[in-house]
C-alpha cells in the first residue's frame, strides 16, 4: 500500500499568512527595549533567573512589582519574560523576544482565519479577514512592543477558547462525551490562561454567551452554556481569589488624571468621551497615517456634550441596530460586531475608568471582529466573478499598503528617542509625550550637549499642563523641567560664573520647582499615607537653585524641609551644609555633615566634614581623613570630639523619629562608650534635627 501523499494545498493559506506576518515584522527584530520594556524585563530581577524564589515572586506580586502598583496581575506574561531572559538566554538581546511575539501574532492570525471560516463557511472571507488583520498597522504596538505580549497572549487564549467552545457545542451525536469533555477542559485552560496573561481576557465568556444567543438551540444551548461556565468556574474562581489577595496586599492603584481625563468624570461625560475615542480607533483602522503610543492629556479633550458628541453616540447606536437587523439574513455579521464590542468593553471606559484614555494595543483583538465585518461587506460586493477579481485585487492593495505602513511603524520602536519623537508628531497635544521625549533626549546624550532641545520639550509639556488644577496635575513634568534648567545653569556657571543669563535660568528652575512642590503636596493630601519623597526631591532641587541664585538662607530652609521629609537622604545634608558655609557657619556645617554621614551611611559626607576641619576649623591639625568618630578618639581633638558627640546625638534622634530604633541604640552606645559623650546628651533638643 503506497504511503499517503500530503495535501500541500491545505498548507497554502496558513503558510502564506505566516510568511505575510514575517515580511511585515521582519524589521522589528532590530528594535530595542523602548518604553516599559526596560522596567518590566531588563530591570525586573524576577525574570533574570529561573529559581523557586522568583517563581513565587511572580505569582504572588503584581505585574509592576517592585516598582509600583497599577492594579495589574499578569503572572503568565511575566513568566514568558523569564523564559526569554533566563531559559532561552536572550538576556538584553531583543531579537529573541521579538521572535516570541511574532510567533504569537502568527498563531493569532491563523486562529482568526479558522474562526472566520468556522462562522462564515466562506473560502474567500476567511483568508481575506486573516490577511487584512495580519497587516493592520494599529497592531504594531502589541507585536513590535515587546511588553505588548500581554495583548498577544490574551488574544491567543480568547480565540482558542471561542473555537473550543464552538466545537464542544456541536450536536451530541457528532461527538463522544470524552471528546466534548476534553474540549471543555481546553476551554477552561484557555480562559484561565488568558486571564493570567491580561485581565481583559475574561470578556471571552461574554463572547460565548452572545454566540449561543445568536445561534440559540433549545435542545442544546442551555446545556452547552452550563457546561462551559461550570468548566471555567474553578480556574477563574482561583484567579479572582489570587488576584484579589495580591492586589489587596499591594494597595489600591491610583490612575493619574493626566493619563486618563475620564477618571472621576461624570457618567455622561465619560460615556460621550468613550464614544469619541471609539471613533478615533475606527478612523485609525481606516487611515493609520498618524500612530502614537500615547494619547494622554491633552490630546483627547473630555467631551463637552456638543452636537458632534451626541451624533457620535447616535452613529454608534445606529451601527448596533444595523448589525442586529442584519442578523436576520447573516448571523455572522451580528457575531463579529458583538465580538468586537464585547472584547473591547473592558478597555472602553464605558463600564469604569481605566488607566489610559486610549491605546492602540487595546484594539488588537477587537479589531479582528471589525475586519471580519469589512471582509463580509466586500464579499457581498464581489457577487460576480469579474467583480470578485477586482475586489480581490483591491484587497491585495490594501494588504500591501497596510503591511508597508506597519513595516514603517516598526522603526519607531527602535528606542525611546525614536518612539517619543513619533508620538509628539502624531499627538502634539500630549504633555506626557513631550515630557518623555525630553527625558529620552537627556538620557541619550551623557554629555547633555542637547540640553536646549531637552528644555524645549520639557517647556512644551509644562505649558500644556499649566492650566490644570494642582490636584490633577503631574509632579514629574515640573520637577524634571526644573532639574534641566539647573543642569544648564550649572554647566554655564562652570564656564563663566558671571554670565548674566545664570540668574534667569535658576529663577526659571525655581518657579517650576515651586509648582512641583505645590502639586506634590496636593497629591499627598489626596492619598493618605502617600510618599513624602516627591516633595523632598523637589525641595532638594529648590535648594540647589537657590544656592545658584546666592540666596543661602532660603536654600537652607529648602534643604532642611527636605531633611524633615526624608531624613536619611545624604544629598539634603550636603545642600544644607553648603548653605551654612555660604552663611559663614562652618561649625554647624561640619556637625550637619557628620550627622548625615551617620544616618545615611554615606562616607563622602564624613570626608567633606574632615575637609572643613583641615581648612581651618581644627587649629591643632589633629583631625584625620575618615569619619569624625575616629578623629575624636584623639583626646587633643576637642572640637572634633564635641562636634562628633553633638552629631551622634542628632543622628540618634533622627533615627528614632525614622523608627530605626536598633540603629539609633547602636549609635548611642558607640557615642557613649567610644567617644565619652554624656548619655543625657542623646535626648536633648538638638538644632541639627529638622
């Protein structure tokens, strides 16, 4: 008996779709770790080694741990970063990560092809839908951006879940019980995997319910849904519980107003704005000329209830009615319309405000439903053979055009500079885009010869934010802008300290930092238990700017305010000491430096104090390089011994206030036993304590 010859035609379409994806994303392998990729991959120690400890940290902490909380729990996605980094050994080489993403995209394109065929039974619609979707430029944020993998993985799981369910619900006579139970088990695993990759994947359950309602069969629909939901109940129940535990331990996430102006907006304003954003997505699907990774404040202003806003709602409602009306003749139209809407709903801001007003990656899966609708419409136009050839040629042109745009868009993801430059071109009213470009430019040039370009972008950012109330504003934008002005002034003063432009630069920095302080205080008042570091950081910069303006007394006040907020930070002690020296208080400066050296563990502060003694504070010349404590052991160094005791007492009180009781007691014991300091000195009021 001759061996069976494989039917190569069966592989033509999937092979062609895979090659299409490879061609479109072939230049993505050279792009790097832009945007969030450094934090989530290169700087996340959990993904750098395959150990039981790291696996436990991934499962029991949120997506952004240890850098912050964002209400996201995506352990399966983080595990794939671990697989790339540690198991495959990709490390900081991006090509392996991009290959992984491309494989997921290819799998999704093939699943869309199978799903469309399963729903329409049309040999033209299915491959056209898959090819058009494969070439969508809007998908580059999910595919080329490495951490867009969460959207890729949740899409894979969701599409697989729908196909498994549709197969499991077939007529009882056509499948054995064992086969149906295997399919239901696969459905449960796929649904849980999607949720563990990205939370919005749970929307697939809504797709299953809608599909059953569209093709309702009294004999099997109720049973099919019951079995499917029962199969998913256990894994999803565990996911809900585990996610609640992890997020509850990390604290509630707060979404900045500037990331999503719909946060805290009245219901009707949020609804109208969300509808406005939906039409923006559709516009970008049709004409993706200007793509951006950021659309935050003030690129998309909140809706104001204008006629245009309400017309948008009416058009959306009209589209829904049209899809329902079409269901009488073509239920596939209603299914794909519902698929697009239900899978987009968690990110739509219709039900609740999310962390972003708009993100191209958010329509990665929903866009498949919209593309399927377009393919069905084109198929109706291609009724005759001659028309079909023309329509097919037009589709080929659309695929080529979309692929070319996606290929060009990939290059924007090369690094942070190229990415944020593209963002400010496409979303010029986004304050975040200008701020991020300033940071990217600053980091890209260690010499900071481009400081003028950096400042120009920072100024554009704060200009867009200036009118916002302090409680809704962004601290980082004003803080960074102030720091850039200080850098430019410091560089200029190193060349010519009499440059008349210096005062203007320091003054501008101070104005920006004053606003940063107000914004930081507004944020701290809004969130109980919020970190004091933002204001402390701004106060340190204010002190530096005031020193540049030769206003030493105000510089000392700012430095001491920073010490009061963050008493263990060494820079605040350095700035306060510099202010005291300018005020001709070298002894106070020396004691403050010794105090800072003890509480922060920064030896450079102790060495700086020693330089003051050798410069004239110690007339006997008995102080030695090192800490003040070692110098004070020499009984002839009376001034150093006295200063060391005062500094130790101040350090003891600071550590006590900082709830570092054990360290405080060790400092006290060393001061009393080694320096001979009076024990009661430790508890006396000390001017060095802020």
